[in-house]
């Protein structure tokens, strides 16, 4: 049966601002879905309040509403578009599902004659209401953990008495494990039960027997209206039950399951999906399996929508789940659709992997002072990375190298823990760095049986770790000139980086790289093709690995490489790596636009990134995708293979910028602003000297590299002082100090965590207004794309401030200074591309806080507010166009406000104070007609509420 032709216009509900538990994976899903529907000639209307995403780009849908995700907004849209036939709520995470349910309860879909596609209300209700779900599973004979529902405090107490401890409390209708908790002892139960009841929008919790130490698995399924079901991917959590899957290290395909149990799990998941309602689309099912010979299976939950795991599964297999799910929602069946990668098999063909993927979450605990860092049922990570390799060990290493936490992989970098008690404690209380601590434990001589007893991690994984440790020990016996070729090849095949091997051999990374060259141990690139190479793939989506040399029948020695290099002019765009506070989805937005603009200029575009949640790592965004760590060794090998015209670094945030120095050193052309200009802006001392030359005011400052120097400077500069390290993003380590004791403590802290850093101390302009400007410059001409005024006073990081476009109370005299300073600095830095400059305004004098010659967090916001493709223009300028070539035509009625969104509710007792270090996880956009608007009045009246000194 082909598609339902009565569906002409579809409303897609987005997921809103990025919070912990609901991140860019829904931007990826929504973007894919919108493209998929439009391919079918269906008009798309989209609602989402997040300005930083590709999903809300004008090119993605026929009509985009950057409005709050409320039923009020839904009604406004449906009145404006009576042609909307259907709503697709499965692409926007829990936010979209909850909004869809609310609209259904209020009768809105019925009033406007809009039907639900991709899911049905029963499926949402059954899967979200813990009690209904449990009854359904009992009916269809799927095993579940003993559990009961409580809607009051008293009921909860009675259930606890019946089951005994340990227990799990899971609130209904929440996402990312919000409010969920393990209860080991009676004394903590009351508090955790109250929290759970409060977290659930319907004040209901499920209390179940804790399956601590059981193994956890997830399956991603797709189902069509004819009841065909395909299982796209089986994901095994390396961490056992008890740690939220979003905070677990996960592996695909599943590694430690017997085939018999795997088949049983498949059958149960299909049975569950077919029983929750009559709908066509995607589903995520989670199971627990007992770690003994019996391998008992217990179903945990089913989500009738695309999820974080479906983004991961899409990238892991190359099978675009959201794209196909959207076509199924229109009525297609799986056998009618093409596999998007091979273009020759059908979408009913289940993916097969001839490689392993490992996902590791990325945390940001340093931003949440006082947060409990132990991992548990409530998700705490802010992003994730994925490594692809020929073995678990290689994929694990590539994932750890992608994290950007100053580690080079597992072990061999001198940064491991060496204290027995500390290691045992970190294993016992699952910590964010447990992936490294397991290696430290083995290195320390702690037996695998003891590690298994504490962590309950399957012995197979621990043995893989042990093999890596034994290989490191073996290599450490040699020197660079005596290391056997087969040992070096084995280390590379197991994912060890050149700099780790250099550490083992006590030599330089460049010497290990040279030795590899001499011995012909070079990276080769393999295709992600969904079908284990049974059919030729049409999409260039690659990962790297190392292989032994093969000899052909003619006696020629070679290594098989599947990435063919074309003779076209090429541009590489470096991605922004894992999401984190200070560097979020807005940089992915910039990278995607950079890729598309370079393609418009006639270049073959190549994307390098390791974030599975984003649009930049979609297999058809760039002409070629290398799913690799944004880590020097990997990038350098790709550059040598592809020989591009140059590399764009200014779109991928601090991740890409940090590699500019290496690129310069190796003679690789940086497209756009030169490394020297980037360095000048980052080096606080050099930059202030430039401002002096240009006669531009800036707060009095001094540069210190020791605590003594800082204390001496304090006498000259006068408190309060703003302390800022160089080369950081998101205000990392910035603090306002008000006396010498605070200054000394903070400087010592900073120099311990970032040794050798140049710290800038400047006089903090108390009570100043903060503003910022973004501009495009071609080295001579400057066009200011937007000037924003912050509603919070100076001292709150720009990412945490409500920012207003255009400014609401800066006089003409001040605005002229901002424009003049912006143009002067952009030209003096020889900027080619984007630049962001931040200002403090006191007594009508405009002081410069800092300048960043790169894409900033605010560029997508300005582009959405004015309806202009600024990153497209800026990329073309980097590639040789002039600013004067473009006709700028910004359109904005009234004002746009960029509103930060925080995830403090995920952490009890956390310090909510705002200061120079960024803490927000995402943002929304709010349009107002004038300053009399109540919402503006409320924001303005609260502007000093959380200000910290």
C-alpha cells in the first residue's frame, strides 16, 4: 500500500531548548523528518522554541514557528494554517509527546480535525503510565520486575513495606530519569518518594524491586501499518542496571548475549511493539537480563518515539531511523522504501554491522558546584561521543579520544589514579570517569574478579581491558628503535594513539608517527554501509582502522582502503565534538551551514566529527563524512589522504580552534582568519596590547602566570577583579574575586587544572551594562549582523544572560562606539569570516571585554531573528567572496530575546548563582512587539536574582 495521499500538510512538534536528558538528538530527528516529508511533496509546519538548531532553519520547513511549546501556541498555528491535516509528535522527545497528550485532552486535535500520525494516544498512555504498562505486559506474558504504582505518600510507604529494599522509584511521564532514584535504606525512602511524586506531572510513581547488577539492553525497532517490524540495532550497556542508559557506556552490536537469549529478546520486543497500539513508526525497548546461566529477561520500558538511542542507532548502522519512520507515518510500508545507503536493498532489510561502536557520555560536573557526581537512575550527562572500530578495544579507545577531557585514551598518559582506596571508591560509586578507572584498577593489580564483584560489569569487557593493559606492559619493554612491527600494528589495531605509544616508549609522538610511516602501518578508511559489505554502498560515510598488509596474486603488497579520493577541490570542516556547557548545538548549526555553503561554491565538502546526536554527522550532509575523533592524529591522517585546499576551523567552537596551531605548524592552510589572528584574540596579553594600539578602552588589566604575580597585580588594579584563563570556552575558570584570599585560592586552583596558562586579571566594572556584537569581515569590509544588549548586569556570562536584539536602552552615542570598535578590531585582527565582540558599558564609555574571531553561540539566534543565512555568507567570505557581494536585508518586528535554559533541577543542592562561568545547557527565543510586554517586564525585574560575586 503506498502512502496516504490525503495527508498534504503535517505539523511537527520540536523538543524545545536543550536540557540534560533531551539534547540535540531530537534536532537531528526533527531535521531528518522534515526533509523526509518534503521529499514526498508534503508541506511541513514546525513549532520549536530553540533558535540554535538546524531544525528551525528557514530551509527546513515551509513554515517555522519559533514559539513556546504550549497548547496556546498550537491553537495559534492551527488557526493560521487550517490546511494542517496531521501532527507528528514522535520527533520531539518527551516534550513533544507530553504537549501532544495535553492538546488531545483539551480536544484541540479534534476541534481542528487534525489526526495523529506516527503514534497513537493509546500507545503514549500505555507506555507512559507505569501501572497500565505493567498490566499490559502481564496480559501478553512478557516478564516484568515486581512493581506497584503509588499516587500518594501513604500508598508508597505500604508498597515499600511489602517489597523490602533495595527499591527503584520511577515517576510517570518524565524524561531522562527525572526524579527516579534507587533506595537502599529505609531512612532515605521518604525524601526520595516525595521527590518522585513531585517530579511526575500526574503525581504518580512506580515502585519496583531493584534489579541491581543485571545486564541492560536496548533494541531499536521500526514498524509499518502492515505490521512488518525490523530491528535496526541491538545496543548493550557496558554498565549494568542502575545507571541511566543516557549515562552508560553502550556498545553495538550486543557483545555478551547468547544467541538463544538474543532471539528471545527480539521476539519479546516485537510482541511488545505490536501490542501497544495500531501505529507506524519507531520504538525503543529496554530489557534487563540476569547475569547468570539462566539469562532471565525482564522488560523495563518501551518508548513509542525516536529517542537518544535511535540517533545513536542511526549513526551506528547508517540506517536513518527518523527519515524512514516519517515515511511510515505517511502510510508507506517498509518493503516499498529504499535503504538510503545502498539504494539497492529495501528498508525491510535489517542492518548488519562488520564493526563495533562504543558510545561514551560527556559530563560537565565542574559547572554544577555541589552536585552529586555519582551516576544513577537520573541522567546527568550533557552530550556523548561515538567511536567506530574493527574491535571493541579500538572503538573504546576512539570514543575516549573523542571526549576532549585532556586524555589520550585508556592509560599510557600518566593521568590515571594510583591510590588503591580512591580506585575502589570510584568503582563502588559509579563515577563519570569509571571508563578510565577500570584500566587504572587493572594497572594497580586489582584482580578482575574483584572489579567484577564491585561493578557487576560483564567479565568479557573486563578481559578486553586486561588485554590492553598487557599490551601496554609489553610495549613498554622496548625503545622506539627496537619495537617490533607486529607489536606496533597490534597497538594501533587496538586503538592506542601515537602519543600513548610515545608515552610507553618514552619518546615523541612525531617519532612514533614517523616509525608507522617507515613500517607502512597507515590508517585505512572503511565504509559504514548497513549491510556488512554484502551490497555496494552509495553514500560516503567512513571510519578509520588499521589492517595488516595483503599480497595480491601478482605479488603486490597493499592495504585495502575504501575511501577513494576524487580530483575535485576539497574543503574540510572540523566539527565541534561532544555537546557540553559552553559549546552546544549552535556550533553544529554553523558547521552544517559551512558545509552547505562550501558545496554551493563548487567544493567537495568533507566533515570530521564524532558526535552521534547531530545533523553534521548525518551521512548526507557533507559530500563525505569521516566519523572520527576531532583529535590531531585522526585529522592529520585524513588531511594527508584527502589533500584539501584547506580546513575551516572557525565554525566548530573551541574544539576546532584548538587544532589551528597544529595545522599552522604542519603547513596546512586554515580557511578564513589566520592562526596568528586567532591566537592574538585568545592570548589575553597580546589582545590587550592591540587594543592599546587602537586606542580602544578596556578595563585595567595585568597578566599573571603565578599566584605571586597575581597578588602583586591586585595592589595595582583594585578589587573586585575578574580572573580569566586564556584558551577556554564557556567562561571556564572565570571568577570575580573581592579580596586577596579569594584571589590566591582561585589562581592556585586554576594553575593546577590548566598548568602554564596565562591568566588575565582585570578590574571588574561593577554595575556596567553588557552588550555584544557579531559581524562578518573579509579583511577590509565589515558588516555587523547584530548588536545585543544583555538584560543581566555585566559579570554574568553571555551564554547565561537574557540577550535582547536590537538593544533596548543604549543611546546613539554608545551604539556608535560599539559599531566603531567592532569595525576597528575586526580589521586589525585581519578577520576573514565571523567575529564576536563583547562590551561593558559604564558612564557612556564602551569597554572591550573580549573578541572571538569565530562563529559564536549567538550567530544562529541572530540568523533566526532576522531571517538571514549569515553563516552561509560568512563561509563564502572565508572562501574568497567580499562582504560587499551580499545584499543584507534583516527583518525583525519588535525585539527578539535569547533566553538561557538551565538544568539545575537535575542536581539537588547545586549552587544556582550566575557569574562569569557559563552554566546554561540550552536556549529558547522569545519575540515581543514592544517593551511593555509582560514577559520582558518579568525578565527585567529578575535580572539580579541569581547574580554571584
